[in-house]
C-alpha cells in the first residue's frame, strides 16, 4: 500500500461530508469549520476562493481546488462580496447574528444554496482527516491549490455530480469512493507539476530502485527489515541502496522505516479498542515495551500520552 492509498485508508476516508452548493449572486460563505481538507470543483458558473493568506483564486467550470485547514477561508461570487453565511464546526450554518440557515437553504438531497436555479454550482467534499500518515502527504500541500480544467483531464466530476443528488441504498459508500478517486487524481496531478514541492519520498517513488524499496517498507512495516535484506529485494548491493535511498529520500532506509512505523502506530493508537501490544505487532516491534521506548525517544511522548491527547476534547 503506497502513501496515497494509506492517506485514504480506513475510517478516515469513510467520514467525508459531501454537498452540492447552488448559488446565485451576490453570495459569500465564510468557512470556519476547521476541517483539515476540503476538495471543491465547479460544475457550472464561477466562484472565488479567498484563503486566510495569499491571493484569491477564481474557479471556473471543471476547475478543482483543495483547501487545507484549519484556517478559515471564504468562497464567494466575488472576492469583495461580504459573507452572508458562516459554516462552523459540526456542519452548522449560521448568519452573522447566529440565525440557523441549515433548513432555510436546504434545496434537496445533499443540495444547499440560496437559489434552486442558481448560476453557480459547486461540488464539495470535506475530509475530517486527522492522522500522522495523512499529515506526511498533506503537509506538503500549499494552503490553497487550484488545478485549471485546461491542465488536467478528469472524467470523475460529471459522475460525482450525478451521484451526489441520488438517494439510494449504498449511496454514501459510492460517494466516498468517488471522492477518494477525485482527491487521488488531484494530488497526482498537483505533485507532477513543476511548481509543486512534493515530499522527497514521494518523488523517490518514481525511481526503479528506491521506489521499490519504499513500497516494500510501506506495504510490510512489520517485517524485520535490514538494509541488506531490503537491498536484495530491490536487486542492488547494500551500499548502493543505502547511498541512493539517502540521496533521494533525505534519510537512510532504516531511519525512514522507523518514522513510518511510528507514524502508523500513532494513527493506530487513536483507535480506542486497540491495545499497545497489538499496535506493536502490526508495525514491527517485538513488544509493547520496545514500541513505547522508540515512541518516547523519537516523538518525545509515550504512546499513552499520545493516545490521551488524541481523545481529549477540542478547545475550539
């Protein structure tokens, strides 16, 4: 399983919130939901995304934007239109004076807006991603990235537009998978662009030797890997792998493996019913004690402290 698959693996990928927004100018929505990631694409018309920092970006038909939270941002018909609605944590929608807008702006199945026949239609998916594995990739993204329809070709958006308004058995699973595919397509296209600063390990995936080694480590972190054993699987000498891996990834193979194992462990520890012994076994440590020692040494807190922080209520 590679990094993009890990990004969308497990329950994090099954908790996405999807919405079709239909708007008629003038309109402006302030997003303060603190969601870690939002994907939006224009099905019709245009909109402007105004980030907390940086320049506003226009979205036209077929364009797609990815906004990283938790900083607030605004989506509007024009950068100058003052907000009329606020989206808050818990999918609350209110006016500036606190009046609830959820019911007033409901337009049907997963459809929301100020006019049923509005000139602008957006498809929006919000991921509540909150984990170490997802962070390794998403931390490399800018606060706002936009891919114009002219520079990428994705057939998923019309399909998502058709499915998002259906109310059939299993529909949520269909939509989750479509949104997963859309996000993967966007990230692939973005990291292939010259202005993107892809993580070194992501770029190294394209190397025939180091890419194979990375996939071996990611797919089977519980294996008792050594540099010699990894080199044999990759078809090169131990010295050649160590030199090439360090040059492309920025750290030696075993250092990368330790970081990957502990990132996996940090995510697994968020599951309330998972024992430390089970986590240690899954990520390649012989005992809970060995995992605890490595976790404390590298991350500065014990697994118990990490788990307690993850389950603590938010201050927001």
